[in-house]
């Protein structure tokens, strides 16, 4: 997926995802509280960083997403 935020755009590898957020590998992780957008399947999903740990990032989506529709 592609993540866009104040640090610009970067590719991330999603480790797991739910309707409310995701965990992903991140090389240049934005700080906790930073607003980001995740582009996946040509959709941009707004969210914010809620935690960072050992090169992993946790993002909470602003609204729940329909995973079936998103991944179809």
C-alpha cells in the first residue's frame, strides 16, 4: 500500500488489517498523532498514527471500512 502524510509518500507492507485500522512495516514512520492517508485498491483511506514500535506502525482509520468491498 502507499501511505501519504507530512513526510511525503512511501510504500508500506501491511501485516494485518481490520475494519478499524492496520499494522504495517514502515521505513520512515510519522509521529504518533500524525494524520495519514492509506491508498489501497485505488481508494484513499484517511486515518492517524496511534503507535510506532520496532519499524512497525499502527494506523487507526477515521471511519470503519468494508474490507470485502475494499479487497474485492
